[in-house]
C-alpha cells in the first residue's frame, strides 16, 4: 500500500511540474483577450482615446492601443494572447491600464491578469470605467 501511495504522489507531482512547462502545450485556435468598456463623455470623440497597459511588477509596457476595437461599444483591450510572453506563462500579474486623450493622461485602473500556457484572462478588475 505504501508503494502505491508513493507512486500516486509521484504522478501528481509530475503533473504539477508539467503545468509549468509550456513547451509541449497544445493550445486551441481561440484568441483570448481581456477587455474593458470605457464610457466617454459625448463631447469627446472616441478616436481621441488611447490606452497603455503596464506590468506593475516589471514596470514595462505590455500593450498599447490607439483606438477602440469596437467604436460603437467603446471596447478597449487590456491584454490579449499576443502579450503572453511579456506577462509570463502560468502566472497572475497585476497590470495598470492608463487611459489617454490625445496623449494626455486621464485615468488609470488596476487589474489582475491570469495566464496559462495558451491564453490570458482577467481575474480582477472593472468591466467598465467612466471618464
């Protein structure tokens, strides 16, 4: 019985080690992104709004966007799957989204982004922000 227990524990540990190694990961074709709706006053054109996502631990820019991905809904990307290497695999990262109007800083919001070997997801943070 002891040998069986050691064997099962060894298998579980190997499974945990494998999760940290993304080299052999098989990913879906889905492209994931974490987004936020930015409510802009009617006197400000959405085309004047841009965003920059910064890793708070590395103090490095992860993602920039010069316009909404959906101008009808004012949706902006915080991070997407193309940012995985900057965020790190199998991690939780705090990021800060900075919002600008014509290059002038307006507001910021904090988020926690989770990653696995393939995709990003927002685990903490607002779904909408008002300017």
